[in-house]
C-alpha cells in the first residue's frame, strides 16, 4: 500500500510538471511575470503641474520596494491627504501601470504613491495576499512620512487583485485612514476566474459542454494540483473587519469581476461588521479598471470614466474630514450576462491523481499499438491487423486526449476579456467539434475492434491479444473520461 501511495504521489508530481509546461507554453507573458523581481523602474516624467519624488521602503520580509510619489507642484494650504495605489494581478508590474490614475488623483490635491510590484515570492503558481498587504502597508508608512503629507489622512487604493489585498491591510492597521476599491471581488479567486473565462466564452458565442463541463473541470483540476494560488480565499470575513470608510467603484461593463454579484457581497460584509461608512458607485460605459470603453468592456480606452477621478478626490476630502457618506449606492445598473457558480473541490474519482492514472493508461493503451507495429516492421515480422479500425482507435486516442487538455488550457489562459476560441459553429468552436467527433469515432472504433477480435476466424497470438486488450481497455476508459470532460456531451 505504501508503494502504491508513493507511486501516486510521484505521478501527481509529474502531472503537475506537465500541466505547468502547458501553462507556460500557452502564456509566455505570464511565465515571464513569474521570474525573480524587477529592478527599480527609471524615474518617470510627470506633467509640469506635478512633481515626482523617488522613494524606497521595506516590504514584507524585508524586500526593498521602489516607487514614486506624485504631488501637486504648488503647495496648497495645510498638509495633503495621501493615497497608495495597489495594483492587480501580475508579478513585477511596473509603477507606471497606474500612472494615469496617479496623475489624475494628484491633480485633485493628493500625494499619490505608485510602486513596482514584487515578483520575488510572487508567480503564476504562488502568491500570498498577506504578503502583498504588508508591502502595501510599507508603502503607506513611506507616504505618511513624506513632506507635506498629513499622516492621519493616508489611505489605500486597490484594483482587482488589490481588492483582496487592501482590505487585509486595512484590517491590520489603524494607520489606514480610508479605502478605495476598483473592480474588487467579494467572491473567491477561483470562482471569479471561472466566471471570467465562462463569460468570455459566452460572449464569443460558445455554448454547451465546453463551457458547462470542460472549462469548469479544468479549473478544478488546476486547483487540485495546488497550482491556483489563494484559490479558495474568502474575502468576506476580512471585509467585515474593515472599520475605515470605503469607496467601492465598478465599471458597468466589468468583464473580469462579476459587477452584479460583488457589490452586494461587500455591502453585506461591511454591514455585518457594523461599518456603514461606505459608498458604492457604478460608472457607465466603463471597464474593469474604470477606464472608458466603447466595445462592452473588451478594450479600455486611454481616458478614465468621466467623473471617476473627481469622485475619488471629493470623497477622500470628505472621508478625511470625518464626513464620509453613509450607505450610499449610485450609478447605472451594471451588465452581467451570466451568474457565477460555486466551484467545489474535486472528489477522489475526479482528482488530478486519477486524471493522471487515466492519462498514463491512454498513453500505454493507444501508444503501444503503433509502437509494436513499428517494431514488427523493422524486424520484418509485420502481419495484417485484426481490423483496420484499431488503427483509428489508436491514432484518435493519441490525438483527442492531449488535444483536449491543450485546447482547454489555452482557453483558460486567453479567456476573460480576450476569449478567442476560433471559428464557432452552432455554439461550438470548430476545434472542440473536431475533438468531439474524434472522441465519438474512438468509441465506435472500440466497439468495432472488440467485435472483430471476438469474431476473428484465425488464432490470435498472445502478444497480439495483449495489444488488443490494452487498446480496447483504453477505448473503454475513454467513455467515462469523455463524458466527464464533455467530449461526449452536446
């Protein structure tokens, strides 16, 4: 039993390596983001009405972080409030990623810190929201110490993944004076990611088992392999622990965060914690980061949604003066074509280990047939097959299994706003239809091969019987496997 468990652990590790290779091939940009941390960005140019100050500060575990503070060039009366911008997903994101927002917020009378995001300890397969929260608090301390900044009026702004990070930081430190969130989630990362890819496929016209089964099960398998960081993080208890005033903003055409479901989750959590100093605001014709969009959220334009920067400036002024609005929601109703669904952990029979065992069986069952034929031909001992349909079963199995994994993984990596499944016919991408047709052909070939073997009018040598037995076993297992992944479903 111990040996079997060790074998399964080894197979599981090999499977994880295999899926990692597919992920890195499908998403070279994401792989590059996982490389060790970026060097400090060069000084950035700012408009003449602003000034820029380069700063460094300690992040989590002593990592040195680098950033820039943008402030009005002309000092106004009194000291200014401050705002630290915490970016979304992606290791090593440069501080210039949010230069547009920083410039507009600074023009509203704030000092704004933007900083290069860590890549050390952050990758496609590993990250810690707790660690990122400590980085943000390090930036908060650095901004509070800047000349002209009122240390009691410095808050945190978080976009997307930053919407999970900032509430953690705010719940840890009373030095955080207020919280601004954009495109934030009150759902778990796994549920949000699954929805984003499903929604992207639906917008591309895809329907059926690819959306309902394959995409969902692939996310669950990645989670089972431990390759989806912070997959089941529940932000609601942390949101309930936030005591500072909260401004939460969503674009009505947010395609990465479910804009109908996330805001009520924030409201419920804040109310549960007794915090009614919150403002929920929706901006029309705006995408995930509250930039203008003209194509339903797929492509952000260069300008922020009209009124967004003004709202942040005026709201921060009110919040830091003790006049944060109470329980206010406004703006147009957001667009969300599909609701999210819970993503449960895999049962033992659908786990990554079982998937690996099945894949190993397919490789041996379908691969041994042509290998034996090749060896026989080299040795000059080739013989007529029991049935030529067996060749179709072998070749089809060797294509449909890896083809399904590669194609669905590609969709996961290119899903969300930029889903491109290829040409779609009757709600099914041509690639998926081809894989489905091949899977059905393999099932038919399995039955035909078994019948031909049984009806053979000449003796079958033992070696040939073993080869056929393996081939039919692989085709038989392909049936429940194909049903699970949706290849044999409409």
